[in-house]
């Protein structure tokens, strides 16, 4: 989606929060339960090269190896547009350490300067020490020049160690989710250009990833060009290992589907079972779990748009019951990437993008 530049008020807010953090560090410590203000960080996602339109966001997980540029709890953000705001031309993954300094616009720390363009919402970090990112490139910011894209595997120092392509199984990698077991993982990837979801079974070593198996686990999701969003297709994914169910946010279909036996399928399901398609959905994009077992979807407003409900994050149950919604921006098209950390109650565990303002909000939410 076409974005505006970061607004000055956000710059002032970032400076204020930085000053507040410094004051708090010099003040007598108080128990967290005694505080009224939430733990929250607002920071720009614009690096020195001027990339905008942040799409993916991912926490670096506990257990991620030391000795590199990343630390568990860091937050990564992938940018889809370049400094000219042309879609599918951004090349940067930026990094925020919530315990470190904030980033005013133009100073976000660059973790990766990619040779591939159009870094998408397909962003995740494995406990074995690698970051994954997909891309959906264009040469001029329009669907007419859209390319297939790839999945890059990046080490903890920001070096690309592997690049995977496949004309069918990685056809516009738009989002992903990880079933991470340390030495092995399942990587589920949504393909925006052919309306499918792929599973990549991998072994993980210090040298990189070994692809053991790749298969299409679901098909039939709508995939169509869109003037504002470039393309609409399957986006957000959330996997429940206990039930072996993969939940898919299909933007063009304006619905959430559940694909059974996703981790063990040998053939593709068609769409799966529709679990939520209420009026609160407006082109769902990223999809994540909450600690209580609900799902969060980011509404991109490309379908069923409502000016009274712009840029919303929507919470609902896996049985299709609407729970709550709130907006991340007062204009449409601001909600895109979200991520959560499940388990524990001590650190930042919720991150959300506002790609109207090119801003990242990282929050500690109590896991009751």
C-alpha cells in the first residue's frame, strides 16, 4: 500500500519516550505492578536508505545463539518500499532492541541490506540462529512488473547464507509462520501469486538449513491484482501444533480458514474449513496467536473497507467468535505486520506495525 512519510509528531514522541526511559533509569526502582503506564516503545522503521512501508515484524526468540548482531527479544521489521515509495522495491530489514535507544526516522538500525527487493511480511527468526525473509519484487512499483520472489536465509550477523526459489512452491512468498523445534522446523509460507500455502520441512545446523521436504498443503485462495495493495492473496499464517492445524488469513476472500493435518499432509487441502468471516474483517493480513488461544488479524482495509474502523487489529476465537478490535492508525491501510511472544510474563511480547507512519510499537502485555 502507498504510504506517507513519518510525521513529525512521532519524532517528538520518540524523543520524549527516550528521555522518559533515561529518567526512569536514574529513578528509584518500583515494582512493575505498581506502575500505571504500560511498558511501550514507539520507534521509526525508516533506515538511512529511506525505505518505507514496513510489512513483516518478528521477535528474535529465546534460545537464539549469542555472538552476533541479534539478541533474544530484539524486533525485526522488513520494508517493502524504497525511499521513493515504490511498492516491491524495499531492501532492508531493520532491528530494534527495546532496551536500547529509539530510532527517529532515518536512523533505524539496518540488520540486512538485501540484494533482492520487495521484502514482504514473510519474516521470522529460528532458535537455531537464522532469520528468514521472503520477497515479492517489482521493477516499477506496479503489478505489471511483479516477480516471483524467493526465500532468503540470513545468519545472525546479517549475511545471506542461502536463497531458495521454486516456481510453484515459492510463488510470491507473502507471509510465513514457524513450527520451530531447534534442530528442525516446519516453515509454512503463503504464496500471494498462485493462492497456495507451502510447507518446507528443514533440518537446522550451524551452517544453515537443509531442505528435507517441500509440499503444497493448501490451495484455492483468491489471488488478484489490487491498485492500492499491489496484490491480494493468502497472507497471515498461524500454526497450532497440538491440533496440527494451520490457520490462513486469505485477504481477497476476506476470511480465515483452518487447514487440518497441516504438519503431516502429503496432499493439498482446498481452502480448508472457514472459521471466521465476520463483518469485522476488512482484508485480513498478518495472523498471530494470543496467550489465551485467540487469534489476532491485521486488517489491511483493501476489502470491505470502513472509514469508521480503519487499520484495525481484530481478536477472535478459533470458533469464529469476535472478541475485540482496535485501530493502529486513524486512516486506512496502516495495519500490516504483527507478532506476539507466547509464554512468560517478563518482557515485551506484542509488536505491531503502522505502515502509514512507518512506525513500530512494541508493548509488554500481561499474560493473564
